[in-house]
């Protein structure tokens, strides 16, 4: 758990550093879409194998990125973030319908 949390946190820091330093454009959107695609794949895989605690860790990290994106008024990041959360949420509810209600 600690290793995964640290890894995701470092990935988030690097993502914010890279995306925060780029001007709007195709390259920036590409980096954003690839980052969230990778996060989504991790979330879907963890959901599939039943590792709910790690899925929640990914969701918490996505929440932190969302707060950063809102502070930066970054619509591209929020767009991909919402798609990622939606896809992970759908997979989680299909796998275990009560899973997301247990988050509190």
C-alpha cells in the first residue's frame, strides 16, 4: 500500500509539473489523455482483481489532481479526470454494486 501510494503521488507530482509548465495545445492534451488513460487502466485492473483499497487510493489521488486542476482552471485535465472517474466507477459498481457506498 505504501509503495503504491508513494508511486501514485510521485506520478501526480510529475504530471502537475509537466502539464503545469506547458501552454495549451495538442502536446499538452496528449500528455493529459495518456496520463489519465494509464490511471484508468490501473483502476480497472485493480477493480477486476478485487483490490478495493487500492481503487480507493487511486480515486483519492484523482481527487487531489482535480483540486489542483480547479485551482489552475484547467478544463482539459478536468475533462479527462471525469472520464476516468466515470469509467472506474462503472467498473466498480458492475463488479461489486455496494463498493462505492462503502467509501465513507
